[in-house]
């Protein structure tokens, strides 16, 4: 099974690295607060999806309050920065 690296900083932001060390550079990012009906799910306002050169999902960024967006088990295993 592939490892997913999760980092969290003191400000409450988090990054879920789906591509790992072999991932290339991020070519495009989409903030989900721009999606139609984003207001229906509060967490969408603080999620940014990052895509690689080939359009594959490479990472997920939580820009604020990661504890209210990500599951506790994922945060418990996260690297603190």
C-alpha cells in the first residue's frame, strides 16, 4: 500500500501528499470554495486540490482549521511542522 504523507503546521493548515517523493511538480490548483454549491459543505471553503503535469490529483491542502476538515486518525499520524 502506498504511503500518504500528511503534514500539519501550528496555524492549523495541513497538506496531504498523495504523490509521494516520486510526484512531479504541481501544475494546477483548484480552490474548492470556487465550486458551485460550495456553501453547502463548510469544509470546502478551506480545501485546495493540487494536480500534477498529467492532471492527476497529487495533493490536498487544508488552508485553515484542519481539525474540522480531516479525520482525527489522519491528523494523529501527521508530521508536525
